[in-house]
C-alpha cells in the first residue's frame, strides 16, 4: 500500500481517508456487541478488526438479534395472550412492552454478551 501526501505550506500531510467500512450503521445490537467486544474481549475484537470481519460480524449480530426477538415475542404471545387492544389499549401496550423486554433480555444474554 502506497501512501500519497498533500503539501500544505512547508508540510507534507498523508492523504488518508476514512474507511467506508467504518461508516456502516451496524444497528442497536451491533453497537452493543462492539462495545462488549472492546471492553471484555479485546483480543477477539482486534482479530476481527484486523481481518476486516468486524463489520460483517456486527451486521449479522444485529440482524440475528432482531429476528430472535421477533420469534421469541411471537412464542410468548402464544403462551401469554395479549389483552384486547380495542378494550384496553394501555394494557395491550404494557403487555407487549413486557414481552419485548423479556425477549430482548434473552437475546442480550445469549447473543450479545457471550
């Protein structure tokens, strides 16, 4: 890899650009996974980053997390049916929020923080 330079006055500055891979939005769970890897698994984080596999890993984690949450919520709805939305909308929203929180907790434990 050859580095080019730009002259500004008497100084030469390297012509560096931000890697487009670093600008990809990896989503909520991808960011959580990145933070976990940086703080608790720096060796794995560094290896993934050096090999250029970090962003694909984070994108896959984000996609998988949302799919798992959706699946778990549907399974929980079968076990714990929601109240009728037209009768008590606030109870329905509270019930769905609690099911989503339960599903997210399972995904965080099993997928993000492993």
